[in-house]
C-alpha cells in the first residue's frame, strides 16, 4: 500500500472540531489547511466554519507561520534588493485615515532604502494603497516581470496582492459571506512576495501584534510591529503606540509617543481621509512641503520602516537604544521630505511604471 496522502490524514471537520475545543493546530495541520484553500479543494461552508473557529480560539504564532508559508508556496515571486523594506498595515482599524503607510513608503525610498510594498485595493476604507497610487499616476496593472523591472529601476514597486496571490480567490466566497475579521486579515502583511527581510507592520487587532512579531522572529527578519493605543494600525500621533521590535530572532517591547521625537500630538480627525482623489492630493501636498499632523504621522511611520531596514545591517548588541535609532530615523525621514527626495521617488516611480511595455489584463476593483 502506498503512502497516505494529506487528504487521508486530515479532514476539515476534525480540524474545526479541534479548534472549537480550544486546541492549537500543529504546524502540519495549518500547512495542510492552507494548501487545500489555495488549491480550491474546500467548499465555502466548511472553510467558513474553520475560519470562525480559528478566530474564536485565537491564532498562535506557529499556526500563522505555517499558514503564511503554505500560502507563499502558491504565490508568484519576485526578488527585492537585500536591504528592501515593506511598510503595511492590516487595515480594519475603522479610522478611515489618509494612506499613511503609502506616503511613508515614498519617504523611505527618498531616504535611499528600496521599498517593495505589498497591498491591495480598499476593503473597509474609501481608498486603499492601490487606489491612491493609481490616483497619483503610478501604473499598477503590470505583469509580475513588469513589477520586477519597476523595482529594479525605480527602487520602489507595488506587489498587487490579487496578482501575486491568485490562489487567494478560492477563499473569497467564504470570506465575503462571513463579513468578519479572520486570519486572512493578518496574512497579507506577512506574505510579501518579493522576499523582503525588513518590515514595518501596523496591526489593528491587539491580540495579533505579538503573534505577527513572533512570526517575523521565527523567520529571522528585522521588523517593527505597531499598534496605536487608540486602535490605529499605525504609529499614532494621537496616542502612545505599542511597539514590538524584532531583531536577531527575539522580540523586544517599546512604547512610542510622538513628542519623544519632536512631533506634535493631534486628534485622529486631523488624519481623516477621503476617496482616492482626495488622498492623492494630500500626498501631493505633503511632498510639496505642507506641514502639520499628516506630515508628523508620515514621518513617524517612515522612521519605523527605516529602523527596520537598518536592523538588517546592525547587530542588536552593537547598536544604540531603540529611542536613539528612532530619533535618527525621524531625522532621515524629515530630510527625505525637505530635500525633495521623496517627491523625486514618486516621480521616478510614475515614469518607470508608465514605461513598462506589456501590461497585464486590466485589474478591476
């Protein structure tokens, strides 16, 4: 008799029942579950039951690590420069702010650090990262090889989730029917298809922040995972922010307040966004020199990405304290804006993306 297949070892009812009873899945079970999802081998009803049961139990680090690793096996992959960073949020904070991490990515690139941004269109807000970038003139309907070319030539690119993770479509019906947060809400930020090793990730779901930090620690990544105490999936300028710093396989906790870095506190309302056209104009104003709460928020979040990227070069034993590294990064972010380097990064990105000859089929929202 031949070896048993994974279908014969695990079943959806058995895994869902285990989760309902409060048992963590093994890494092998979680890996199998995602393989089935990515292959389209599970119907929406049992998948929805599994996702709800996992959400109710609370996903732990090894489960999320296995799910994301399994998901990446079905992804289209490009290659980022060794020092590249991604800055992204889980979404779901309900604050409807302007696209802070998208603007921060331009500032980081202006500071000389390659950026491979992973994102999608808006789900719960009026304007996702893809929406605002298109409104700014960046061409996103590119094939995978086009995204690689843009990254190589502009030093910044956008990995459109629906292009790089086509097998995710198999879980779409179950997720849409649930209308609830699931583990998929946190998989996007940890499945960057460009292989970046530095990350700044904002997490709206408080219990998931240390889990995501643990995943990055297991991978040997350099990461800054953040959650504002006001619920923002960003470093907040309206409240203190809890930070989980991942370096050399370990996680250290910090608390960040904007005034510690010469930035002013402001109400979240000052960051309120609108449709893609509105948010794009906010970005243009920022790059043109407008000061105020939006600039402070972008600078603070860009600094986290700069610190993450620097963590790839520095041993934790030999580097300054976190607050000192953040202060240094804030200055670099401010210089990126003040010198016009961030604006030039956007212009270069637009020009290179528009020059790619072979578009993919037009992507629809």
